[in-house]
């Protein structure tokens, strides 16, 4: 067995000895060397295998305590004597650990509830069975303020029916609520991230200033909110930039062409005026008392 194969926490001391011993015994059983737990009369191969497996599952402190022991059975007994409290000391440690367990000390609701269940079971194994009401009260009292609506609902149900919840059903409700909170928090983070992205995009667009709109301005002439009447380019074309003048001239030419298309008789008038430049009209009122037009060419 090597350190990469251990997928559980190494022995640190009395605080995790109980769970470590259970898992360590399972490892030795898998390797067919668990016989060293009960006797020292084992083959050298079995002793070496068990000894190395135990050493690889110890933190530095416990490892230094048993570094000179060469028999696996003696090492197991020494670790048990060092870190497995007995009688009142073990009961005191378990009670202290139980009432020191709070949700804020764990990464998740699941870890918190598992620790509560573990300690209550260990106390029960020592003939110290905590009343269900004590476990309920301690678990609910150490939740964060986010769980207040659920706590109120649970306490109301228990007030009406003391058997409304078992430990398992209570823990199940708390796990469901924690998952709902986690899902809600993830959605809020996604929405916040999307809002921040949109805000950054809007800021980048705003920095480009494609249109300049000044608050509080209004032109009575062109009816626009980008300038005052005194700044109107239509009234004061000399103040207009070059590109605005060019655009205005182009628009003016276009309007003139449109008017010519709508009034084709203007071309005939121009032709008549041209003809009149080359011809002169004379009036003779003496022939048969009627107006007579005489046209002569200019040469």
C-alpha cells in the first residue's frame, strides 16, 4: 500500500481516532493482514505489510510517537492507548465535540449533519443517548439566519405533533433546503455576472460617443435636443463643421433636382428666354387696325 492509495484522512490524534480506526481496519482486511489487530503471532511478510500500511496512514505527530515500534500488533495497541480515550475522558470529549459542532465550521450542510450523526451514535454506543429533542434543538439553533423560515415551519410542526419529524426526515429537509440555497446563489452569481458584462459593454459603447446628447438642451428651430437655438447650424451655418456643410449642400442639390423633375415646364421657359436673346419682337399697330408681330433676326 502506498500513500496515493489512501483516500481517507490520516490519523491526527484523538479527535479523529475513532473513524480512522474503522477505516484502517477495513484497509488491513482488504490486504488480508487484519489478523495483527488481535495477535502478534503472524508471519514476517504479514507483519511488514501491516506495519507499512499503518505508518502510511499516520500524520507526522502520531508517526513520531510510534517510530521505534517494529511489530504491527504493538503499534496498533500503542495508537489505541494514546488516542482512544476511555471511560469518563472519552465521554467528556464526545460531549464537548457534539456541543461544539456548528454549521459555520463546515463547508456544507452535509458535512455538518454527518458530524452530528457520528457523535450522537458514538455517545449512544457508550450508553449516553441524547434525547431527540436535544439533537433537534442543537441542530436548528446552530443554523444561519437564512434558514429562519424553515426553522419556524419545523418548530410549528413539532409543536402540533412531537412525532412530525424523525432525525432522518429532519436532516433530509435541511439538505433539500441547503441545495435550494446553493442553486439560488449560483443563479444570482450568473445574473450578476451577466449584468456586469452588459454594464461593461454599455460603458464601452458609451465611451465611443456616436451621438452627443446633452441634457437640458433643446433647439426651437430644428426641434433637436443636441443643441440650443443659439447653436443651431441652420440658423448659423458659419458655425457648422465642414462635414455638416457638405451634407447640407448635397441635400440642397438633391432638393433642387427633385423640384426640376416635378416642374418640367421650367425647361421650356429657359428655351424661350434663349430664343428671345437672338430675336427681337416689333409691334406695328397701323395695319388694318390690328396688332401685328414682326420678328427680325439679330445679326
